[in-house]
C-alpha cells in the first residue's frame, strides 16, 4: 500500500489493534518522558532530535578507514593509479558529513549548558574538522607502527595485510586513534560514539581520552578495557581480558562522582601485560616490565619487573624506585 507523507504537524493515526492497548501505553510513555525532562534542570530541548548519529558516525569511520588504507579497506575494484582520486573524493564527502555530526554535538552542548556563543557553532565545528583532517597523515603513520607491531608480535600473522584485514585489535586501534584526535580537538561525544562503535564490533573498550603511544598491539583483544585517563607508552603489548581501570570513585559533597580525575594506570614503554590481568588506580607499571596472566595489581611496579600470579610475587631488579618516582612526577 502506498503511504503518503503527513502534513507538517500532523500526527499519524495509531494502528487499529486493540489487543496492544497502544493508546494507554503511548500516553504512559509520554508521562514518563515528561517526568524525566522536568527532573533535568539543565534540559533545554529544542523539540527535535539534535544529537550526533551513531549510524552516520559508523559510516563515516568506515569511509575514513577506506581513505587511510585505500588498497586494503577501500572498494574491491580500486586500482592503484586512481588511489589519490578515490581518497580525495572520499575525504571531501566524509569530512563534510563529519562536520555536521560535530556541529550537532556543539549545538547540544551549548543548549545543555546555556552557553552564549562568541564564535558561531558552524565555524567552531569547521575548525575542529579542519584540524582533524590535517592530522590524518600523522594518524596513518602511527597506525602503520601498530600494524607492524601486530605482525612482528604474533607468530600466527603471515602478512601485514592479514593483520589489517582480520585483527580486531587493529580495528579497535584505528577507531581509537581517530576518536582520540576528535576528543582532543573538542568533540568528545562524537569521539565516544566512535569508540563505542568499535567496542560493539570487537569487544575492546578503549576510552578516546586515553593516551596511547605508537606500536601498540592488542592480541586477541576480547574483553580489553582501557579507561579514560590511562597513559600507555611506546611498544606496549596487551592480551585479551586485560583491564586498565580505576580503583575507587570519589564523590563530591552532592554525592555525585567527581569527573576528570586521573584514576587509571600509567604503563611505560615496552611493557607486556598477559591475559586476564587487572591493573587498577593511578599506579605506574615501569618500563620493560612483564605482568603475568590473571594478576591483580593496585600498586606501582618498578622498571624491568616480572609480576606473576603466584602470591602476586614480584621479581625486582636492583634499580631503585627513584626512576619510577621520577617518571610518575614528570607525567
């Protein structure tokens, strides 16, 4: 049956199916929504859906992946001689779409907080996406180190192409590096949605606020959690079900959890963390250390240590904790 568009402001008639009691359910749902909105002191709804779209951002990231790795993640019929045309055309469309999603976030944020804008939101969004676009070559170069780390760190990897096409850890890292750039540039909601798209696809949960160095390798990956304020150095390798989380969540006088505190671990360069390890709180794992499987840690670990599950035993070299303390202070 053909359906005609409803006039502006018209309400669609409810289906004539009395067994569902739809009229009563719809009324009750409206009452619940209104009660919720009245309870939000900062709510300034504009009468329309004005949030970034998860579906659109999923498509945007897929297009960015194709532009970053055209001969691997681009269209099947792409030829190398037309790479530049494809990348340019894809980025032109995709960055325009990303600009709209960032604009939606900035508009939502301004409404929620009652902000008076000295610079139009359209221009703010444009500046963020322009800076993001200029960062794409650097992001691609950093992703190359991640792909190489996965290839060299996994004996089951037969080529870098296999790593890029098949490894969930690499997919999660691509999403993370794009999301982290947007988070830093001032689009944290868009960044968080991108991170959650990767989380739903891979089972790897990396907050876009985390800081992660080059040559990062997540092997297998399912169940990995990396918190918002985690700092990870260069050439770090972690395995499935590793958690870099918070130990405690202090609340303010109003009972609401305090936001933005440094509450996640610092992992220095060349650290390996094996499957199932849980590291909580603002602790530092020293350079070159190995954390064994299923270890539970809530304390600092000196550089070049080996921590095992058995009684959480730590083999510590003679190097003093002064190096560790100095690093933590600088961070």
